[in-house]
C-alpha cells in the first residue's frame, strides 16, 4: 500500500467518527428536559423567537430531518446565537480559540524543552541519582491536578518573585506571551512525565538492541551511536505520544484557563455550561472534538513518515 | 514403584505450589506496592474514622476564628468561614476516595462487557464496538465530561453517569486485545473441541485470564477519577460548597492565596498524596504482573 492510499484510508475512517460525534451532541441536547427551542433560546425568549427557532430546528418534522438540519448548521458554521453574549457564537468562539491555541503552542515548546534533555539524561544515567531524582519529581508533578500546580506556580512566580502576571491575557502580543507562560508551564508539568517515561524507556530499549551492539562493535564513537542510532529510533514512540498529548491538551486547557482567568475557548465552555448557553456549549464541544481528531490524523500521517512499516501493514 | 512415582509427583507438586507462593510473596513485597499500599490504607482509615479524629465540625461556621494561620489549635489553619481546614481535609477523604471508587465501577463493567464480546466474537460485533471507541475517543475527556454534566446537570451522581459514558473505552480496548491473544491459545481450542459452549469458554477460561490487567488498570484509574471529580468541583460543576470536597476547597481558597495560602494548598496536597499512593500501587502491580508473565 502506498502512503497516499494509507492517508486516504485514514481520511475515510474519519467519516463515521465525525458522524458519531454529531449524533452524540444531537442526542444529548435533545435529552435536555423540555423543548429544544426553549433550551436553545433560554428563558428570556419571546414567543415569535421560539416559533422561528422551532421552524429552524424543524421540530415538527421527523427526527432524522431535524438531525440533517443540525448537521447542515454545524458544517456551514451557522452555530446560532449565544444566549449569554447575545451575539452569534461564530463571533465569539474564534478569538477564544486563538487564546487556547497560543497556550497549547507554548506548552508544546515547554514540553520539548523539558522532555528531550531529561529523558536522555535519565536513560543514559540509568539508576543514578539524576535518574531517580527525575523520576521522583515526575511522580509528583504527574499526579498534581493542574488547578493545584497552577496556583502553586502563581504563588511562586507571580506573588513571591513578582516575575509574571497573576492572571488574564494582557493587551499586546508580547503581553499575551507573558500571560500564557505560567498556564503553559502548568500544562507541561502534568504531561511531561508521560513523555519522559516513554522516551527513557525507548532509549533503554534501543541501547539493548542488536543494531546498537553492531554499531558499537564496528568501532563507532559512543556519541555517534547515541545520536545516529539510539535517538533516531527512540524518538518515534515519543513523537507519537507527543502528538496525542497535544490533542489531549485541547481539553486540558479548560481547567488551566479557569485558574489563570484566561479568556480561552475552554473558559468559554465553562461559562456557557454555567449559563446553560446551549448553542455555545454545542459549538465549543463540536470544535474541540474536530480539532482532536484532526490532530490525531496529523499524528498518524507524520508517524507513517517516521515509521514506514505502518503503511505496509 | 507406582507409589514412588506418585510420591515424587506429589512432592514435585507441593514444591511447585510452595515456590509459587514464595514467588507471589516476593512479588507483593515490591517496594512501590508497599509504600503506596501503606499510604492508601492510612487514607482509608482516616476517611473511615473522620468524625472521631478531630474535635471540629467540617461545616460549622465560626466567624471569630476566621483565617487563622496554622498553629496548635488548628494545625492546617482555618478558612474564611472559620472552619478548621484539617477537619475539612479529613472529611474530604470520605467524599473523594468514595467518589473515585464508585466512579470506576460502571465504566469497568460496561467496558469489560463490550470488550469481551468484541474480542471473543470479532467480526461485526468488533467493528461496531471499535467504531464506538473511536467516536468517544475523539472528544477530549474533560470536554465530553463537561458537556455531559451540562446536559445532565451538576452533581456527583451525574458525574458518575458522565464518566461511565466515556471511560469504558479504556477497559473495552484492553480486554479486547488480551482476549484476542487468549482465545487463540491451545486451552481454548481444547475447550472448544470437547464441545464447550461460547459462554462457558469465556466465563471459565478466557475471561479470568483477561480481566486481571483491567483490574490493575482500574486501581490506577481511581486516581484519575478523583482528579476529575476534584477538577469538576473546582470548576463548580461537581460537588458544591460547603461540602468539604478537596477540589472545591482549592477553588474556594484561591482568592485568599496571597494572605491565607493554607486554605487552598493543604486540600490540594491531599489530592497529590492520594494520587502518589495510587500511582505507586499501579506501578507495583504492573511490576508484579510482568514478573508473572515470565
């Protein structure tokens, strides 16, 4: 099988998943007690608005027709009006997404900076003080809820050391960057342990493999053995997990945004849930899900380049 | 002669039993398992004995002793309502540990059931089950959880339902893949060839072997669910104040983090300690099982 055929097959596999996502959101929103038009418009709506919404949702039509309207609206990004902000969801959500994506991007940067050196160090100095110290610290940061490590970081870096802002998002691009450092660090601390673990384990695996023994026995310098043979192979599983982690971060930002009062998409989701702003809840959930499956798709495609065997199987 | 052989056989089998038992003991003496188990045992005792461990009430408001820093009367200080923080952390163990345990039950049962059917029968059953897994997996866990809680309404019971709706996929995938391996082993072919029914083969032969990794996973998942519950409560979607839930306490203390750090920091530390204990147990059980395979 060629790579393009693999990618096409992967794309086709996405179709039932996307359909499933829309079905879940549709069914769950219909499961809310009361008339969906009421829940979509909130309590303050007028009778005319409700009649209009009933027509738009097709509430007098069979359920599959209602579903088709729902899907049409989602994919034409006709996401309705937010009940809380009294303006189209479309106008609100994209700015919020930019904030979340900035956080995710900076987190990815921190993850690489933390994971690669620590993973290599822990593996090459296996069972040394460094290795044990890294693993002990990781066990703690791994189980720390983000809302807790976030607060601790605020106390240390913002209040005691006065280096970074406590919360909010600032006004200028540079200001934005300053405001997302601590949230991103918070997310990196909780996710890095998994990456370091897998990098350490795969380096150790590679060190014990036949090709490394061969490389050594033909007299290759140890530095070159590590960089040419060990790291190249050991990075493959780490890159995969890295991609999956980034996908998971899309949801992980929800709590962190709340801790740091960042106006991101996750915070929007929480506000909308508390306000019972169903059009926004539905839109945010859908966009989060689409982003996750897109990232997973990219991961799989990148993986097919790193490890051509998956294309063959 | 025949008696000798029988004796030798009996001797050999008792020897096998003895070494196996010794091995098991040695494996259970795993360092991670002991440390994690001890911490968890202490936490469970604290949860059970909560009302007798402290003289204070976790809910009673006492404005006169508000915001006291940690001292002799109040080792963990008091919060803005004058409630003893240590008392609330201790009573929180009841809510959080219990919720973590309850939350794991239904996803475990649903996942194991679906995964067993998918793994044993393969074909259509497997395709449908795995597509369902793909769909659920497309949602970031917390986003799906928040979405479901928003529809069902906040609160612990709805959180259990919401967790069950997405967490089953982990168990389904795990048991499916082990059953794939198990069902092609010789003992299953043997059972089939003597005419064992499907359910008999699953129940008596395949399932007991395949379910063990799932049980280990469930043990570590309890930590995840405690974290999720605490996270939801932190967001105001789980257990509501004034209930002494650890995540809700961290949220309630956050406005005071400059002047009274202990209100947030100590309940948060309780979550971390619980998490460490459970992850040590998970690591330890993992080690033991891998040894068993050899």
